[in-house]
């Protein structure tokens, strides 16, 4: 199964991550926990690669979920928010 997922994964380049971070700043989307900002940047970069609405952020972290809701509103669709227990194959 991991081999199958590995073929589907496309890692964002450094430029894509920089662009995603700048976009989050311009949209004023920040997590109150600075350690969690990297997850929003990865989610934004994934949305840029895969298209808005085709990405998911799976977390229980309350501050991260709150910031991700802002991202979702800013993108009018954005990443789906899922709890780990909601994520099934």
C-alpha cells in the first residue's frame, strides 16, 4: 500500500513552499502556534499542485484546525479538515 501511495505523492519544491508561505501571509492566515505554520504551508502548496478542494488536512490540533478553517474560507473551498478517526481508506 505504501508503495502505491509513494507513486501518487509529489513533493512541492522549495519555490512552491515559498510561494505558499507568501500567499498565506497575504491572506492573513496564521496559526497561533508558530510550530504548526509549516503544516498550513504544506497544505497550501498541496492545494496549488492538486487544485483547491482536492487536499485534506488531518489533525486533532485545535489551533491548527482553527487556522485551517481560515485558509478554507480564504480559498472558498480549500483543504478538507478531517480528524484522524474520520480518515478511512
